[in-house]
C-alpha cells in the first residue's frame, strides 16, 4: 500500500509561499513530515502485517531510513528522482547502509517499524 505521495493540505512550512494558495496536490520535501507521520500511524494500525510503501519528500538515505523506521517496507522516489536523476539511487543506497550500520542493524528488515515499537 502506498502511503501519502501527495496531499492537498498545506503544512506551516509552505503557507507563506504564494504558490501555497494554488489548488492541487503538494508533493516532495514539504510533504515529508506529514507523510512520515501517516506512514507510522498506518504501520501501527496494520500491526506491520501489510507491506507499506513510504513516499513523499525522500531526497537522501537518511530520509529513506526514517521512512523505513516509521514502517515502510519499500520507499518510492519521484520528485527527487526527477531532479537528481539515476545517480541519486546509489547515493541513497550508500547513505542508507551507513544509517543501518550506525544504529547496529544487520539487515534492513530489522529497522522496519523500529520507531513504532517504542
């Protein structure tokens, strides 16, 4: 299940931007915190039994790692990939590996939902 790749809500961080008054969906970095919170709620509601795809504002390995800790089994990029191109993927993978090692995880599966078990 893909969790929150766009929203019509306007987080406080973008409300001062004149474009925030436009209609339509918001995606990318401004959506990151909101979509991560929704992901975490869905992981808790489903008790981790349904694969969840975390998306919305992922631009780095650390961003992907936080989505995984919030319950994502997979992560999806769109805006960052559109601007960063294919070279972004190996960088995210390398950064994600560093995050896992830093926190003592042997596999990525150990990190899935880690922030929901506290």
